[in-house]
């Protein structure tokens, strides 16, 4: 179990590094959050639009936060996130089945999405 946790933490850290270094997204998840879920905002792009773009590439993410259930996330709001940041929030989930290559593909497709889609 500890080995799986460490591998998931490394994967989550790798994703954060790639997202920030490529200036694709801001990280919404707190530094001390568990590594299984990473909440990000791809500013200027609606999460639902990104979700469908990624879905067509067989990349499955969620929009918003788990607690929002179709409404504005009160958790992100309480964290001081703007309405635009909340509207562009995506939730990435990691497991032992994911790889760094999966993250690389996600980053590549998010870059493609930001070049292809019109800003919200």
C-alpha cells in the first residue's frame, strides 16, 4: 500500500510540474492534499468544453469538484477562487494504473485544446 501511495504521489507531482512548467493550468489542490485527485483550472476555458475535447481523445477527467454536483463548487469558492477559475476547473484522478506517459498525453492534449478552442 505504501509503495502504491508513493507511486501515485510521484505521478501527481509529475503532473503538477508539467502543468505549471507548460503554463497550462493553475493548481487548485492544496499542497498537502492526497495525491489521488488533482484539481486544476485551465484559465480562460470552460471545464465542460475541455472535458468534451479530452473525451474525444479518450482522456477522461471530471469538471469542477466532487462536492459540486453540477453547481458552483463551494469548496473552490471558499478557497478564494474566482468564478472564472471555478468555471475552468478540472479534476484529474490518479491510480496505480496510470503512467507518466498518460500525463504526457494529457498535457499534449490540453495544449492542443488551448490552441484549438476559443477562449470562454
